């Protein structure tokens, strides 16, 4: 499930960053970094279970 979440985040990274920027009031590049961090955390957790 976590791997699927990471895949979904990768596929929709730009859209999610735009929504995050609108909701929180950040610039898009900062929002993209936050989405990238979520993807990295999901990848890390998947790696822990291998």
C-alpha cells in the first residue's frame, strides 16, 4: 500500500504541489519539495520492510 502511495504521489506530483501551494500559501517550488519529501519517506518505509 505504501509503495502504491509513493507511485500515486509521483504520478500527481505537479498537481499536488499546486494544491498544496494554494492551500498553504507557499510558492510552487517549496510545495514540490514537500511532495518529494513525502515520496522519499514512503520509499524509505518500503525499504525498511524488504
